[in-house]
């Protein structure tokens, strides 16, 4: 059975970084191809595993699909139940361990998550999605050197369809480590792969702002807004940049959008509090 997982839409978070950097990390979720969802609702019988390994692998795949679906919907209790069932059916099914690692990380069980990442990696060492997600986890644990090595494996894979994910995460990881020049370099590399890619442009704006390079930060923010929709977090950054550059017109526009579209957001409350 092919255990390779295709690239998917980005998911956010991972690791005990600052809240802004946590939100900046891009992780690929897991999707598995094929499979019927019907048998997944049947719990393993008390008689144990089927003697047919193909049936067991099939059951592992289906339960992993369901577990990931529930995880993406926020139903973590059911997601964990399904993924444990997948591992029960086939302990050598790498995507199940990969998914379980992501779940455990979201639940804050870092040591268990690390073990599941290692298990997945031992079973499927040439998977760029796994490289990216495991590296993201390691960056959150401040294991920067190992994380960057795995990011490099991911974005250096000519078959990896979304190298901008891993390049951007590499940049965020350098940012977390306090290496702004390397961070900007990786964000720029991501933009070569995918022009207009929002997380990379916001990364540039954030780093330039932190480095007090306000005109560069403003340019990066304008490039972001030309290709992407603002969120409360990006508007908060834009307002900070506007204040730093003294651009009152941009400031008024960003405040209007924040208070009009996201009046109950943490960013709107931040603005109303007068915080910097």
C-alpha cells in the first residue's frame, strides 16, 4: 500500500513560540487517497485483527482518513479514537502515526508527539510532507538545527508540490531563532516558488518591522494586500507599521477594516485599548 501523503491546504500553529510566530508556521495536514468510509464506524471485534493483512491496511487507511477529518473539524476526542483504531489495525501504517503526532501536538502532549513523529519517520523517511510537519514541530521545541535540516529536505525535493510551505516555515523558524537575515532569505525563496504567497509576505513584513526597517515592512504589507485578504492578525501588524511610518491614510483604512469586519477580534480589542 502506498503510504505517501499528498500535499494539502495549509494549516496553522505548532509549537511554543510567540503567538504571532505560532500562527505563522504553515503545516500540511494529511489526506489519504481512496477508501470507503462505511466500515470505519465498526469497532475492532474482540476476536482481534483479521488474518488478511490487506484488510487490516485498508481499515487503517479508512480510520486515518476519518481521524484527520475529525481533527480538521476540531473534534479531537473522536479524531484520537479513530487514529488509535487505525494504529490497532496496522501499526506500520506511517500516515496514522503522522496524524497521531499532529493530534498529540495540538493537545499539548509534546513527548508523545515526538515519539509518534519518530515512528512515522522510521516507517516513511522520504516523505516531504512529513519532513515539513516534523520540522515545524521541532522548531517549536527549539531544536532549530534539526528542524532546518528537515525543512531543507522538504523544499529540496523536486517532487514536493508546495516547497513554499517548507521555505516559509524555515523562515519563521529562523525568525524564532533570532536570525532575521536568514528568515528574509527564506521568505524571498518561497516567493520565487509562489509569487504573492501570503505567509511569506507577512513574514517579511513582520521581520522588517521587528528590525525597525519600516519602509521595507510597509512595502511587504502592500504586496501582501495586493494578493491576499487581511485577517485580524495581519491588520494588527499593518496598523503597527502605519504608525511607525506615519502613514495616516493607510492607518485610517486599516482601522476601518479591522473595526468593520472584525469588531469582536482580539486585534480590535487591542486597538481599542490603545496598546502599541
